[in-house]
C-alpha cells in the first residue's frame, strides 16, 4: 500500500458517496448504489472499477480471526539496523503477518500478526522475526480484547 505522499487523490462528492455505500455493505448491488448516489448502474460500476484500479478502494471480506481459530493477535514493535524498507519487505512476506508499517519514534516498524496460539506466536517471533539479520530488538504487545475496529474512514 502506498503512503499518502505517493499520490494525491481528490474524490468528488459522488465517488465519496459510492465509497460510503460500499463501506456500509460491500455486497450492495451497483443498481442500489447508483440509485442512492444518482447514477445509472453502468456508471456506478465504472466508477467503482476506476476507484479499484487507482488503488483507492478494495472490496474484501473482513473476518473475525477468533471465529476462524486464530486465538492470538499481537502488534510487534521492531527496531532495525540498516534499511527499514528491506526489513519491512521481508516482514510483509512472513506467514501470519497482516500489517506492516514504517514508523518514526521508538520503533522502526510496527508489525501486526495473527496466530493460532501462543506457541505459534513464540515460533513466529523466535524463528522468523528475530531471525532476520537487521532486526535489533522487538517488543510484543499481545491483544487481550479488540474494542473497536472500523473501516469507514476517509469519506466523512
């Protein structure tokens, strides 16, 4: 995913309204969305495709890891020596890693992971993350309870 400085995108009112419709229900038909935003089904389909092609919009199924048997989620703060971009790319390829972001502050990277158990988390940390040559240290923040997670930002 690109950073905000990589591209400057200004969505018009109709595109924002389409995104809002899909944030409410990603399975909503183009006809329904078009009716809500004042476009034909075809024009709506074309707008959605353009938003997807531009990398502004993805339509995905969001799952609950706990319901799928992944009992452990954690955020790992990673300190790196050398090029953080190289380590970030390596982290992004590890199984169980769902999110990697370069940061400024105490950590060079924040890496979110989803694991089936505490043993799997330990294995991931010791055998994969800490085994990378430029990883200096890690600090793991185990999720106890998810209180809020939204995907409706960016249009309101």
